[in-house]
C-alpha cells in the first residue's frame, strides 16, 4: 500500500479530523454558493427603521448599525476570508518551499546566507509591518492583502523544507540517481519534491487558520479590506460600538470566524497525525 | 543432612504461561504467547532470538512495564522468590523495580535522561528505595561509578549522558541497575549498541559484578557468541514462544530444534570452507499473524503434515532439555 | 555556554539593526512626504514641518538621512506627533510601562495556565478531562483575540457588572486612595485585558505542552525511570516534563510578537493606556512618526524576547549549548 493510502486510512479513522474536513467542505460550499441564496450584503432597504434590529423572521441574524442584513453579510464575508486565507497560505507555502529547496540543495555558503536572512526575517514583528503598510495603502485589493501576508509568512515553511531536503540529500536513493547521471535539478524535482509533500501540506493547512485570524485582525482595525465590503473582521469593528445594545452584530461574524478556524485546525491536525510516521498519541 | 537442605530450592524467578497481547487497529497481536522461564539464584541464563520474537517484551512484562495498548494476559504468572509480581499493588511493584529486579536497556543514550546529570540519576534511584540522605546517595552514586570502572568518577558524575562515550554510558546504566543490589538483573541487549572491543569489557565487568553480588542475570540477546561464553542455560525464543531450552554447552553441541540449528549454521565460520553464508529461508512472521500449527514450519527443512496443523508443546529431550518440535517424537522424519 | 550566549546576543543586535533599516525604508518608500505619510499637509503647521526637515535632514541625500535617523534614534529622538502635539519619545515613555505591565500579566497567565492544563491533559490522556480540555483549548486557540475581549467585556463588564469596563484606573477615586488601594484599583482594571490577551496564548501553550509532554512520556528514558521503581509523579514531573520544558520556553520567547499584536487590539477595546492603544490611534490618525516609533519598539522587544528564550533554553537543555 502506498504511503498515501496509509495516511489516508489513518486520517479517515481520526474522527476529529474528518469532522474538521467536513466542516471545511461545508464552509467552502457556503462561501461559494451562499451569497446566491442570501440577500445583498450591501443593501440598505430602510436606513432608519432597520437599524440595529435584533434577529427576527425577516433578518435571521438581525441588522447592523447601517441597516444591513447581518446574515447575508456574514455569508458574503466567508468568500473574502476563505479566499485570502487559502490563497495566502498557498502562496506562502510555495515561496517557503522554493527558498527551502534552494537552500537545501545549494552549497554551504548560499545555504548559510539564506538561512541567516530567514532567521533575521523571522525575528521581525510581522504585524507591525503589515499595519504600517496597510495604514498607508488605503484601498488595497484582496489580492494585495493575500500577497503581503504571504510575503511576510513563508519563513517557517522554508526552514521545515530545508531540514527535510538536507536529510533526504544524503539518502541512498538520491545517491543512486546521481550515480546514474541524473542532473541535480531533475533529482530535486522528481525525487525530493514528492517527499516534501507531506510536511508542506501540513504546514499549509495549519497556516490557513492563522492567516484568517490575521486578516480578521487587520480588517478589525479598519485596514486591508474596508467596509462596505464585508469581512468578518470589519463586521466586528462595526459591531463593537453597539456591543451592549446590539450584540448580535459582533457575535455572528465572531462565531463564523471561530468555526472556520476550528475547522482548519482540526483538519490540519488530522493531516499532520496522518502523515507523520510517529503517530502522536 | 537436614530436611531443609534436601528440599528443592525455590527458583529465584519462575515464569509460567506468560502472554502479552497488543490490541491495535489491525487486530490483536500476541507478542508473547505462553512463555515459561526459570532462573535460579546466582545463575546466568540466556534468552536468545531474532528481533521481533518477543524477548524484549518479555523482559518488560516481568516488571509489569507493559502499557496500553499492550496487556499482560490473564493466566500469566511471574513469581519472584515465590511472590506473584503480577498480583502486586502499584506501590509494591515499584518497590521491586530497580530494587530486587533491575532492567538494563539496550540503547543507553535513549535510556538516560538527557537533561539531568548521570550522578543525580543514580542517586535518585537509590533514594527511591532506601531512606538515605541526599549526600549519602550522591556519595554512593560516585562509588558505584567507580565500581563499574569509570575513571575519574567524581567528575563524571556531573556529566550529562551525551558527554560520555557509548561504553561509559552503558557502564552508567549498569551502575544505576546495581544501585540497590538487585537479586536479578534483566539485561536487554546490553552490548548491541557497542563496539566489539567495548562489548568484551562490559561483559567482563558484568561477570565480575555478578560474582561479587551473587546476582542472577537473564541475558537477552540475539548474539549467540556472548550466549555461548557467558550463560549456563539458554532459552531460544521464536514467534512469541520458547522453542528450545537447554544447558548452553549441549545446545551448541547438539541443537534439538531446527530453528536453533539454523541460527547456529548462520553464524559465519572462518575455520570451515564455505563460499556462501547459510541463512534461514523466509522471514519472521508478524505478531498478529502466527502461522497455524508449528510456527516455524514455513521455514523448516523438515516440516511435514503434522507440523502444519498441530502446534507442538515443549517436549522433553533429555535432563534439563526441551524442544518445541515434533521431531523429538518422530526423529525419523528428519531430512538428511 | 558563554559562547552560545554571545552568539545569540550578536544575533539580537543584528535583528535590531535590521528593524532600524526596515523602518527607515518604510518611511521613505511610503507615498507622500517622508515622516509625514499621507497626513493632510494642511493640518500640520509649517513650523512643525520645518523642525522635522531639520531634524531628519530630509533635504539631504538618502545615506546621510539614514545616518541622521540612526543617530537620532540613539539619542532617543523620535520626532514629533502631529496629532498629539508632543514629542513621540515622551508619548512612548508614558505608554510603554503600561503595556509591559499588561504583557507581563498576560504572559504569566498564559504560561501558568497553559502549562498546568497541558500537563494535566498529558497525565490524563484520552480521558474525558483530556477531551474536554482539548476542546476548550481548540476553541480558544481559534478565536480572534479582539473578539474574545469584546465577549468578556460584554459578559463580565456590562452583563454581570463584576469588573470595570475600561481604563487602567478609576478616575474618580484613584488619586484619593492609599498606595495599596491604588495598586488594587489598577489590578481590578487589569483583569479583563490580561485575561483576554493571556487566554488565547494559554490555549496555544497548553496544546503544545500536551503534545511535547506526550512525546517525552513515550521516550525510552521515561520507561527506564519507571523500571527503576520511581514513583509516577516523579517520573512525570522530574523526567518527562523537564525535557519537554525546553521547547515551551522557546515558544514563550516567540510569543512576544503575538502579545504585541494583541496589545494593539486589546488595549483599544479596554481603553488601556499603553503602547498598543497609542499605535492604534496613530494608525487611524495617520500619525506616521508614532507608527514608526512603535514598530521600532516592537522590533526591539521581539529581539529581546527571542534572546531571553534562547538563554532560558540553554539553561534548561544542556544539549543545546553545544550547537554548532
């Protein structure tokens, strides 16, 4: 049985992991199709009388201070959050893998240089630079947000990949390929990369949750993606001013956030346990 | 002579029907399946087998160190000087571990705590069983290090495990095991992780200590060489069971079980002219899928119908000799 | 050991230098007038602008500007806040201790609670306690810290009226109280923000500690310790935990960035007059000098946090001292 089948079996046996994966699938579905079923997140049909209304038959999650339907906004925001979360994670992992691979196969000098750079970069406070950048860049599109988050978050992946590459480099099957005259680049692509898939997948899936929370923090501060485009973060920002009088405005997006991050964390943990040869207790 | 002197001595260790099962997603594996062992006071007994035969599990089971998903099966009995260790309470079994029976592990680097100094670990073992002060325990630890042949003992006691060489680490493990003067030492592959020259030193050391302390030793190993040199009796283990039991000399001179024959034949000989190494065909079966009948039959050159269907019990061959093989009853079935 | 510390110290210095360079670049790459950001030119008086120019040598070539910038930093000169009309250094000096107090309280809570829960979970693995605690830590860990703050504020502040809903002190009575009373007043106000910051990190620590400890418990030397007849509690604490402690210490040092980021969010929710709130206000007001100064301080704190963590790890795990 291939190691992938074995890992797949192990994943399926882990109930929490399956629950997480199912939840992720559900969320993706909601994000993709949901906005078609709920109303217009930007609509303000009755600015005066519909302000801060509690949950009712017409508005399942109530309305916000701008008289917009909280439910449709929450569902729409899923697209942004999930999109940025997954997108940035994929970007970060790609970058990290590229650098880690390069460092791993390169000579000592290049390797040391790259890793020193990574060490210093890791020591810098990511949040503050993102804050500073987005404070200046007022109308950043979601792609830019994802890109910048990715650019500041690939370091850990590069270290993991580099470590893996270093240990694989001396493996017998690599030496055999070299002895047969296979060029280095080909070795890297066809022999090393498949082995890296495991740690990379785990790194990426565990990253998604953190990135979603990071983006939420940024939009809560009014940076990144701004109203009226709903993100869960900026919805909470809208809700904090009416926290005592209309708590549902902030509660709904918050719960949505927790649910999403929990789902990705569960699935990510499950993937890690399934792909790790030393199955953790 | 008095009646007491004539009465049969209770063996130090008496194991009857020991079985250890592991429950996993693939099913139940009987890693140890009905093992009988005896060790007398002061005796050195060998337990031989390839990896995967269950010998290390046996050692752990003797001290009740098996954890879930492993369980010691009902009906097993492990008696130390008559007391059933499996029936003891938690506190009582702890009083036995390290105190009356000590276990030496195979890989000293992983068996020693990496973040604590070795002297402290030995002292801790002493204080766990004897009401002595910290200072006394430390002093005794240093003394023990000297006894096991570690030079400059007071300084080495403050060392960490990774600062010592492999041979010294093994000596530290021995010192820890002997700290409370146990009556029985379970040595699980005590020399496998060491170079050949160091191996000899450690075994000499073990010999000397044993004689001095009157300690019994159960030497668990796959190395037939050290078994031949150092033990008086041997048990051969295969697929979770004892397949042969004999005084060492007799075993090596004339093995009764085909597996033992195979093991001995596989040892490279420089004095005979042979071009190829003799290996036993086939592989050790996994613990969750023992073959039906005699567990060795798929690899045995003499196997016939009976072997495929009936599991042989340990049959007596001679005084103090037993073998789990139908050839004992039907010696003519032996292929040339 | 000393060599190791010296190396890590050197690394910290390099990190801080990198932060200085990066903030400088940030200032000069941003649109608009350097050190002014996109703040409305008309809102800032010409005198202030002139002072800025002179101080930072904004009409000189870039390398000279950098030297000026670095020299100013060394003197503690951080420019002037256009919004608060005060020297930035003074603003920082007032706010930083409050943030450090909040951070320390939160860290204590995080490490204490996290460690305790993690150990408990590992000791009772696969039991109901483990599952329940695991669920709780997962939920907390997946929660945005600002949302938790709002929730706690809603429940404990407004809903139950147990704790004050904002500020660091009760302005009505604080100055009238004796020193002990004043300390208690601050403490009362500290509870909610520290709990908000600390709980999420506590969950992270607990999760990590649980798996580190479980791995340690499975190690051969733990089994060897049991084989020597040591009592279970001693095996757990003195052997398994000691070894699992080192990675937790590293994690503590690495959590400084999270505490800093969290403080920006939490201090604004609870009106805690610390560096986070200063940064938050500055971001909204586009008070660029302040933003840059806080980024700098954050960088320094992170570098120090990493350094302390590295040293602590070397003390806890002797194998580390031999690295490279």
